[in-house]
C-alpha cells in the first residue's frame, strides 16, 4: 500500500496542463506567498487565517490581492485533512456494517463499499500528502519564490557565499526556467 500511496502523491503534478480552467483554479492551491512579516501578500497574517477560503479571498481583495495571486495552500491542506477524516469515518461504517449485516447480500454490499472506500482513501491521502509536501518547500511559501525581484532586502555584496550583490534569482540557479506560479 505504501508504494501506491507514494504514486498518488504525484497525481496533482500530473494533472497540470489539463486546461486553463483547471490550472488557473488549482495551481494556487500549491503555494502561499508569504511576505517576510508572515502575511499572505503582506495582507493576511498566517497565524490569523480566516476559517474559509471565501473570507480569506475577501481580506486579500480588500488589500489589493486575491487568493489566486497569493495562493491558498493552507486551505488545500485543511480541505484534504477534513476529507481524510470523512473517508475513515465511512470506512469504519462499512466495516461495522459488514460485521452486523443481517443477510449475505447486505454483507456483500458493505464489503464492496469498504473496498471502494479504501481505494478512495488511499487516493485522498496521496493528494493530501502532496500539499503537505508543498508546504515544506521554502519556495512554495514565500513571495521570494523567483528571487528577491524588486522587493527588499537585496543581500549586500559579499553577504552570502558566492553572491556578488546582484539580485538573488533562485530559479535560474536551480536550472529551472521558473519554479513557481504567476500572480
């Protein structure tokens, strides 16, 4: 089961490029652009995120941004966790249903439901683990995802090994054309 779980974690990357509607809606779920003060796009503090994405987007819009520019990774993680909790509840119900079934047909129905629930739960854990992994990637949780750009602070010359004072550009140093989202 563990190898299958690892395979499911990459499904979100495989779905990229499915189409503009798909990508524009889902890509921001993989990141959150936090400024150096811990606020999404300098507007919403990470430690004070609203309960819903709608309220988050409303606050961002009041500050001149949107959830599609700032990203909504924390909500992807919460949504996934809530789905997994529900998956396990249905799995437990199917197991109990099979144990207490009063007929072979009823037992077979609960067993089939349990097997299906196991597959769905495995997929949902894989999807959720992808978002958790995204949150552990420093460039997925920073406004500096593509370097410092026009934002301070530009490290002064000699302040970092091999750094000559030019703008830090993480993406080209890693060999990727651009590591992250638009926005």
